[in-house]
C-alpha cells in the first residue's frame, strides 16, 4: 500500500467521535420517544372509541321494573317489550323499598305499575316522557297540565263497571239505565224478578271503596270525588270523612245511607258488604241478580256462561252533572331514567299493533286512539274514558292509600260497621 493511502486513513480525533456518538444517541431517542408518543395517542383514541361504543350500547340497554301488578299482565308486557329493537333488556319484580332507594333511577329505566298514591311517590323523582307520545291518546287521557303529568303514561285500563242482566231488562222493558234516576227505577222494578236486584262482592275492600268512589263521582262529578280522595289522604277516618260536604249535600254518609235504604227495601242483600267472589258466582248462576257491580278484571274470571247475559255500562250519573271522570285504574309506565331509548319502548307500546296485543293479553281496555280491543266491554271502557272530561281516574283505595295499608283496612271496617248499625 502507498504512503499516500496510509495518510488518507488518518484516525478521527476522539473528541469529535464523542460528539458524533452523542448526536446519534440523541437522534435515536427522539425517534423512540416520537414513536411511543404516537402509539400512546393511537391507543388513547382506540380506548376512547371503545368506551364511546360501550356507552352507546349501554344507552340501548333497558332495565324494566314491575311493581304491584299481576304476573299475567307483567308477562304480556315483557313479551311485547322484547319485540322492540333494543340492547340488553332485564325484567325484575321490585318492592317499594327498591324504588325508594337514592339511585333507583340509575338501577331501573322503566317502571310498570298502576296509577295511585304509590306511583305518585315514585314519579316525584322520575323523568319526563316526550310530549309527542301523548298524541297517541284521546285528549281526556293526556292530563299534561297536572303535577307529575308527563312522568307516566297509561297503557291499558281496568274499570269499576255496572253490568245489567239482559233477561231482567227484557222482563222490565228497560235497556241499560243512562242516569242515576233510571238506575233507581230499574232496581225497584227488578225486585219483582230477582232475590237481590243489586249485588257486589263488597267483602273485598277494593270493591267496597270502588263502589263508593263510583257513586260519589256519579252524583257529584270529578271535583267532588277529587275532594274526597284528598281528604282521605290527609285523614282516613270514617268519622272525619262521614259528614264532609262534597257539594250539593253530597257526603259519604248520604252514600252509605243510600246503601242502607237498599238493604232495608230488598234492593240489595243485607249482608252484601261481607260478600266474596264465590257469592257473586252463586247469585248470578241462580239468576238472582239484576245489576252486578265489580271490576272488569274480576268480570274476566267469571265463567262465560254466567256473565254472557250481562251488558256493561259506566256508572249512571246524576242528571245535569257534566264534569265527570271514569273510575278506571290505569296500568301505566313511569320513565325513571333519562335514556332516550325509554321513549322508543313507550312509543312501541302505544302503537296500534301493540295496543291490540296488550288488550288481547290482559283482557283490559286499550288507551290509544287506534288498536283493537279484546271485546266490546274493553272497547266501551276506552270510549267511556275518552268521553269524560277528566278521563280515567283510579279508585279510592289506590288513590289515597299505599298497598296493604292498615289505615285503609280500618276505614273499611268502620264503613261496614256503619252499614250494619247506622253508627261509626
């Protein structure tokens, strides 16, 4: 090798090499740091998207609670809710304690129950239902100008009904009485053909208070009935309620005295306020009842061969009274959480197809403007409710008392004592 070549391969000074190596090291670290930062950003975006997707999926999940409704009705609701395109749906029967917990609206999305004092307590912390959903209902059922009115919406209606014997009507020559005076005339004439023209299972507290509700409303209109309910909430004592003026000399005492006059004149069995369901079957089977008072849901359990000859009507009102409501408890849904998917479920339950399915399954009356009814009785309830200015209202037992209330039991005992003795 030439001397020239040897000279060209001079060694780089150590100081320069040190700085070169430092620069290469720093550059490599920048690349590593930059790559790590990019990877972290990508992971953060992926996690964010996953969380957003999970949250979106959770918003499509619906937790359904059933409170104080019959198992058969809960099953019908469950079957129809499952037809809605949703995420995960859970169903649970709950207690009032479950619903009163601080985070109930985080645990449950929709509650299905009957309108009444219990549902009012729950609705205080519920969310509003979209106003457009109320357009599925007749005007009188919307009730959007009352406290908590948009926090629940009715789905089907039960009814405290008056059912007239068609064979007895044929003998008397009268069709279903349309007012209170006609009903009294009908009952007086029916004494000739039946052992107990009027009958009901008044031994059941719900039916006893339901009859009182219907008569007070029929004679005094909704305002009188509403006044009575509010008074019973505050002080459910028969002694306090007995002489409360509900307008036009209407009082609880005047209603109970009417029943006592029926007992004395033979219009009703003297022990009707202790009668049970089995007594209805016995008297109806023997053809000894001209006018039967009970609930539509009880009507459904009476064998068809016994009930087929009865024609159902709403309570015959006092002539001249116009501002009425129908005593027809509503199975409703309460929107507990603010999820938009809740409105989707409610909308589906109010469609013509589902209203038909709910009526067929529960044998109760649909509430929507459209939807086939189980039968003429159910269709009549919808018509009666729509024709009343104040729509459908719940009975005294549900409106003024919590389920299994001892105060309600005591009130019924006091009423039965008065019907027996004329004293509280």
